[in-house]
C-alpha cells in the first residue's frame, strides 16, 4: 500500500465484512428488529421533522463524525474501524429485515440505494483507511520501515478529498431525494 492511494484490497475486505454482518443482521432480524426499531425511534424519531437544510447538515455531521473517528481509531491496530463497519452492517441487516417484511424489497432498496450508492462506498473507504493506519502501526511494532505519521496524513488526505465529498452529496440525496423516491415506492 503506497501512500496516497486508495487501499483497494482493504476496501474489499471492508465490503466483505459489511455484507457478512448485513446477512447476520438480516437472519437475526426476526428476533431483534422490534427492540432495535424502538431504540432508534427514541434516538432519532424527531430528527426527520427538521427543515431539510438542517436535516442535511445533521445527516452529514453524523456520518462525518462517525466515519472520521472510526478511521482515526484505526491507529489501534485497525480493530475499531472493522468493528464499526460490522456494527453498521448488522444494524442495516436487522432494520432491512423489518422493512422487507413490512413493505417489501423494493421499498427497502428505494430507501437505501439513492444515497447508499455514495454513502456506503464512503464508509467502506473510511474503514479501509483506518485499517491501513492500523497496519502501519503494526508494521512499526514489527520494526518495519513505515511512517505512521505519513500514513496518517495520507489517510486524512484521502478522507478529505474522497470520503468527505461523497458523504456531503449522500447527505443531500438522503434528505431531499430519498424521501421522494420512498413516496413513489409506497
């Protein structure tokens, strides 16, 4: 992995973890969807009544904060970003189960795909960058010639120039376009 390049292999690993955890969540959805939905309603219930510009900012800030922190915590041997994507896939699978059960697969896809085509790759890349950072730290422990500082700066650059714009566009799509598509799908 050279500095400044997108870590494709780690992105693929992150995607595999996301898909595996989504599948696990979907399988467990029958038992876990109702309690999780209640928790999410309590946490985020009023959020969707906000004016659209404020909702866009809130969605962006939430996704930025979580994915950036997950990337930075990669310094702990890359483990926190992997747990982050596993948890997100699990939650998405559990919620996905309930939505497919109650509204059908097309409604679920209509609710995920418009913004998900941008947000999911952004999150996958932030996780891959975090793992890359963790591998640099691990390499330093093994006395390899690797600069953790340079890797960190490279990861932050990739985050700012690739992940951040994707999250910004995804937040706009999620707050403005996804609801319109969901209305058409229902």
